[in-house]
C-alpha cells in the first residue's frame, strides 16, 4: 500500500463517517447502520498493516483521524438518548 492508497482509504472512511453523522442528525438509524457496515469493511484494510507516513501525508492522515473521531463522538452523543429509550437494551 503506497501513500496515495493509504490517504485514499482514510479519506473514504472519513467520508463515510461524515455521512453517518449526517444520518444520525436526522434520526436515520437504518442509514447509520448501513454506512457503519461500509465503514467497517473499509477499516478492515487498516488491520493488514498500513505503512507509516511522513511529512504532509502524515499530517493529512492525522487530520482525517481527528475528523473520524469527531464524527464518532457526535454519532454516540446522538445515539445515546435514542438507545436509552429502547426497553431492555443493555447499556455499556
């Protein structure tokens, strides 16, 4: 996997997480679930060993990871009240 492929993979994951956050904002939990599956599939590539990046590509990867984490936080903040309203759903 070269630098361009690594950044493309993270940009794809960031884009999917942005779409998930948008779906969560409007309460489209089925849409969130579908996008989550796509995101998980895309993220599996990170388990095969992503080469370290240097310089500007490294900074871009860090920015993308921050975006992914911010989207994840927003989704969790929106999902918590929705999940709390489901009777019998175990809480973590």
